[in-house]
């Protein structure tokens, strides 16, 4: 068997794990890769490992030996899928590694916003409890999850893990149908009905042409004034300027986001500049528990080994 070239384009996004590839190989591992470096770095690659580095049609076209793109994540929106298919390049990502981690992060955001954790942290830090004439300090209104309706868009492993946990809190689940669906699947609720009825909406769908900006100004206005929006899917699912306006003008009670339209937000982002007490932004880390990261590297290693030695998934 000839020696295969394995190129890691953003090795620094993975832990310091010793990969055991069971076939003749050489590894080139770059901590990060700029867009103008991709073509040169993968020119002779047999396997490319890319977490978030863009692989467009030109890069794939200029890599004649490329057989596999291995993604240590679930999302594939950074890869030109049509070009990969055209040139016979297989793509293997990792599935289910972060279902529990992302679901727990989602519930954390829900609880923090419903129970006004950011607002109370701010008030305690400002000394308002110390000045209270009573044993407690009552500021922002607190709400329970019990009895509330949760609308979920995306019924994959993460969405189901969120639903399982939410039901333990006594929540009613609505599975949202696609935005422009002509038919409603059994067990699903029409898109606009979910917007109108849900107390909390949580997004767990992939980013593509059909889902980009699925929640914009019109959709935010259709939601309950006391509703909360959670996005741990992809930043492009929500129109960020419209979300800022909805939070500022009381169209929405709160929002928790773990993803932005550009990551990292080197050019700034409207959600980062608002400093609103009813907005929580975390740095795309919902997936990043130690347990989930361990599963990622094991699954990535298995995907590459199984492909290169001819095993099926």
C-alpha cells in the first residue's frame, strides 16, 4: 500500500491526542489555515481533516490525490459538497458525539434566561441585595419551565436530547415543520404555529439555503412578546440585526446564542455590542465538554481508518 498524505488544516481545534492511523501515512498538521493557504497545503493530500476551514470547489479541483475529507464535527457547511461529489471525494463527519453536551448547554441557556440569572448577577454585583429591606431582593420577573411550550426546529439527535430533558422539566414539545413546507409531516407542527405558540424556541437544524435567516424580523414579530429564542445550531439561522432590535424593543423576552454568522467575530457583531441583560452569548462552546471531545477524536480516527482500509461505516 502506498503512503497516504494526511493533512490537518486546523489541528489546534482538537485536543493533544495521538492518532493511531493503521495504514502507511505521513501527517502534516497545521494549527490553523488561512483561506489563501488551503490550496497549497492540500495539493498532495489523500485525506484532509478540516473542522471549520473552508474547502471550496477550486481547492478540491486542485487536489488530484484527495480521496477523503474527514470532519471532526457534524456540520458540513464549510465544504462544497457538489464539488466533492463531482471529483469523487468522500466526506465523513462525526455524528452524535455532542448530543448530551449541546442539550445540556441548551437547557442551561433556557434556565438562565427564564430565571433571569444575568439580571440578578448584575443586581447583586451592584449591591442592590445589600440595600434591600427584606431577606430577598426581588427584581426581574422569574418564570418556571414547567408548563411552558418548547418549539424545536431540528429533530436529530441533539433536538431529541433537548426534548427529553425539557420533558423532565414538565414542558410541552412542538416539533417545527420546515419554514416553506407544503405538507406537514406526522408529529410536526406548522412553522408559523410554532412561532405563535411556543414560550421558548430552540434551533438545532443545519445551515443551508433553505434555513438561512429562517428567523428574521417577520418571524420574531410572530413570536410571543415573552418568548425566548435559543440558537446553538448555526449563526446564519437567525438574522442578527433583527434579533438585536427585537430584544431592545421588547418583542422578545430574551435570547441565548452559542453561534454567530462569522466565527470568530473578528469584525465585531451586533449581538456582542448590545450588552443587554436578556441576551447571553457563548463562544460556540456548547459541544465542548471533555466527554464530547474525547468522543470526537475516537470517531474521527475510526472514520479515517475505516475508509482507508476499505471498511464500511
